[in-house]
């Protein structure tokens, strides 16, 4: 629940007056109010003289003589109300002011809810891309940078030795790659962009990119998705062991094979004899229901265990 106010913060004043009286400014039956209609607070409790007198005493202590409230139409799962509190009785002009103000506040709230939804989606998307070792760039029709993932920016700095700048093209990719990137940018910012296409941006170390047209952007642009080197950690081994109920050493071998090591290389790296490593691999094939190393690697690659 969020509360915003203009003028005196009555909720803070009420809590300061009596920190235990958390109900001093509770709202009454607000969910049942008809959106857009201005109500007098007295309409909620005139039928109960005892409560009316008690509330009047509480309001007097806060310097309030009268209140008006209007409920805004619900926006998705968000409910909101506008409340006007005055030190003297409210007038018809006060009710009219609240009624006229409500549509503007509703539009502002609607924009806020929409922005918050996009913010949450963007945050989750960034986390998901990072976990899958995927980074991105956005380029204009001339293959100039409009925006870049900070992780990819850092990788390019360390690998190519220069800082990519917004508004400029990437450098040191080679003449042919730069031409291919420009041709793709022209295609993906056209009226009828083609299907996504791959492009090798850098060979040593290898950096592949999948190029496509962006969607829901203020201007036509090209999305460049790149897979960054994703070094597996001990957490990858632990997650794989948990997912498939494997002994840790067998899971460690599976991750090593997924990294491209041969059984002999994995055995040496893990301090195992070649025969022991082969026995581990056979048990892995049986437990995971795969027919060999290729299927094992595919299974591990598709698993969330090897996410960063």
C-alpha cells in the first residue's frame, strides 16, 4: 500500500499522536464505492452514533472537520482513492474539485502502472539474459550503436581493447564483418525485414551474434544478441547433481564433458584414472537415459544447471 499526500501528512500526525492507534485514519468500505462519485465520509458511519462521536473526536485532534473521497476505476490489480481533508466543512466546490481532479490522477496512475510493469519485465529479462550468458546491442540503420549491454561492453573492451561508444560503429571487426553488419542493419530496419541471421563478430576469442529486427521500439533498429563465454562453476555441478540425483563426481564429469573436454582430459583434470572416468560416464548414460556422450552434452547444455 502506498500513500501520497499534499499539505499536512495526517497519517504521520495520527501515528505521532498515538503510535498504537493504527486505525485512526482507516478508510471505510472504499472497495464498495462507485468509481467517479464523490462521497462524504459521514455517509459511512452516520448510522452509528457511538462510532460517529468517536471518529469526530479523533478527527478534531488531527485538526480535521470534514472529508471527501472519490474512488478511481481499478487499473489491473491496483485500486486507488483520492481523499480531501479540511479543517472546515467541505463545500460543493470541494467536491467538484475532487471530481475534476480524479480523471487526471487516473491517467497518471495508469501511466505509472504501465511503466512499472515494463520495469519489472525489463529487470527480469536482464537477469534471464545474464543467467544464459546472452548479451545484446541495438543498432540503427547505419550499424551505429543505440544501446549496449554493459556486460558486452566490458567484454569488447577487454577483448578488442577499445570502448564502444553510443552513436558510433564497432571497430576492429574486420572489413568484411563490418560490411555484413551494415548490410544486416539496412535489412532489419527496412519495411520488410528478413528472418534472423547469424554473424561471427570475432573469431579469437569467438563471439557469435544473432541479428534480427527489434520490436516495440520507438524507431526501427537492429537487435544483436551475443553469447558470451560462460565458464561453469562449482554451482553448476551442484545444481546438476541435485536436478538428476547424481553423485557430485559424476555431475562434475558431465559438466566437464559439456565444456568440450574428452573423457581422458576430464579424467586428468579431475584426478581420476581413465578407467574410472569411463565407468562414471557409463553410469551417467544409464541414469540419464542417453545413448552416448553427444546426447549427454545436449542434455546438460539444455539444463538450467549450467546457467550462470
